[in-house]
């Protein structure tokens, strides 16, 4: 009788563990979770003004609203408290793009760097468009461009975009 119980455990527990691993893998990395994020890593920790990351993502649910963030990763050697970024959006089926300029605060005099830190690296998610509704389903392209006087912009490791459901 004990023999059957031990052999049953030998097959049941690995099966359950395998099932949970599969569920986690397939649910954590997809747009169906309501979150999309893509970042561009810059060589030598510098963002030249000529490098303009183009980020494409698909929207199928136009009834939901979304929060749009610019994601910045920099070191504590970054020379400024802010960053000026132009975000250019091209909607599906449109030939013309629309641009918006953003002055994004990365630090305050009182609190220091904004975002989460690991040693001397800081990650900041900066909300640029709260509760946005997309008019058309399809693939959207957003191009990011740094507008700072320093070129290349030093101590910037990556920049990207995060889109998440707001409701």
C-alpha cells in the first residue's frame, strides 16, 4: 500500500509544478496581461540625438483606456534633473504623424533621483498620457527623440515605452 502512495506522489507533484510553470510563462509575457513595455539599450551608455527608437505595439481594444509611460534608465552620473523628449505617434492607416514634446523630471532637489534604484542605476517610469483611448485598432508606432543640448546624452543606458490598461 505504501508503495502505491509513493509512486503516485512521484508523478503528481512534478505534473502540478510543470503546470504552474507553464501558466506563469504564458501569462506573464503577453500583451493580454494589459502591459506592454519595450526598451532600447544605448551603446556606451550614450543616447545620440540621431538615434530615435521606434516602438511598435498593437491595440485591439479601443474601448479601454491606457496609461502611457516613457521608461528611462540612467546612472547617477547623469548631468541633469530632467530630460526633454519628443514622442511622435503614427496611427494605423495614417500617413501623417503627431508629435508632442515632454519635459520629464528625473530628480528633485529635495528627494534626489526619481524611480527605483539598484546601486548607481535608476529606472524611472514617467507618465506622459494618462487614461488615453486609442481611436483605431491596429499597430501604432511611437518614435522617441532626445532634445537635450548635450549630444550624445551621456549616462543614459536605455529609453523605452510602457503602455498599460488603466481600467
